[in-house]
């Protein structure tokens, strides 16, 4: 048998083995470690083999399909999602537009292990107190921290005196949709549900630019 295409990446690379004979009525396909494989066939061998050609065609078609997890882009509609709050209530992002009146929303992605997140959350808590009555809503999204328990997250927030609504993104799925590559990350969404800006990190320059973006959304000077 010839060694075939790489089927799985990562630390333990594997090779998918397919039969040389195309008319084999009982093809045997096995996964073996790349280190133990004999060879990867040249391209001309792949193109002559019907099994390989079929696989490559299917792979090409998959790449042409739009990705369900495509990253949200500034200027586009913010991706909706349904998740749980820290208290266990199911909530949809669209509720903050449709059921609670239109609001400019900040999705603030944080984790309990993230030190800069602490100052970022305290800053956003202050803005929420000042501007909450004017259609401004911060939603803290706990992400990339699957080992954290609800009690630990609650204690973390209590120590910082944070009372913002907290949404759970245990495995980082929401964060991936919004292109969160570092923490803290703040995503600004206007009252129509359009993604206006995304900010990584926390410092004075980020705060200045952030405020310059959200204040016009609330018709503030």
C-alpha cells in the first residue's frame, strides 16, 4: 500500500493509508504515525489514483463553501449567539436589542488568569455606571478558561467589585467568531447590531480610541 494524505495535524501527525488497487472490494484504510510511514507518493501518482483524485476534488469543494465560523468583520452584522449567564440562565445576544431596547453593546472578553483584564473590567464597570441609562451595555464574556468554576469566577468578580452581566464562553467558540486572539478584548457593537470596532489589550491609547468610537454611538460629545 502507498502512504496517502495527512489526515490529522498536531503533535502526533498521522498518515492515511489507502490501497494501491482502485478495484479493491474491501479496501483497508488505517492511520499510522508519520514517523512510521514509508513514503508520501509523488503528485503524478496521486493524480493517477482514482481514490486520491476523488478525495482532492471533495477537499477542493469544501474550501469553496462559506465557512460557518467565518470571522466577524467591522462594518458587518455582529454574529448572534445563545449562551448561559454565570447564574445559569440561557440568553441570546439579540435580546439586548429586541427585548431590552436598543443598546450600544461592548462584549468584553476576559479570563480569571488574565491580569490586564482586571483593570479593563474595572474601567468598563465605571463606564457602565455612568452611561448605562443612555443605552450603553457592557457584557463581560468569560472565555478561554475551561477549568474555571462558576464559584471561582464569581469570587474573581466580587474582589474587583464587578457587577456586569457575565456570559460564558467556556471553550472559546464565541471568541473565535469575533476573532479574539488575546485578552482582554473589547468588541463594540452599535444599536443596530453592527460591529463597529475591536480592541485588544488595555492601555491609555486603547481607552482613548475606544471612547472616541463609542461616544458618538450614544450621541455624546
